[in-house]
């Protein structure tokens, strides 16, 4: 029997990240306090936070639909979802 070694023949590939981790860390640094403070305060600040999240989610959903070929109006959809 011959023995085989599992030693790599070359250096492992380095993954090119393009600063994705840095962007995620910066979003967390700014996003966590911006979400926590209105949640703890409650009242109008919490209502505004929920309206902004709803508007951003609707805008993103309409963007996905537009890329799939559907005819959508992103801005008014986002405004109406925030109003609800």
C-alpha cells in the first residue's frame, strides 16, 4: 500500500471581499443605535421608525418587480406604505 498525504500543493485562494465586511460593520455601528433609541423611547419616534422601514421595504420590493419586467411606480408606493 502506498501512503497518500493530504498536503496542499499550493497556497489557499484568497477571497476578494471588496470591503463588504467594512460596510457591514459601519452599518451596524450606525444602525443599531438608530434603531434602538426610537424603540426605547416609543411614541412618535417609534411610529416614524416603523413608517421609514415600511417605505424602504416597499421601495425595494418595487425595485425587484421593476427588474423582473413589471411596470410599477416605486415612489408613490413607498409613500403610501409609509402612510399606512
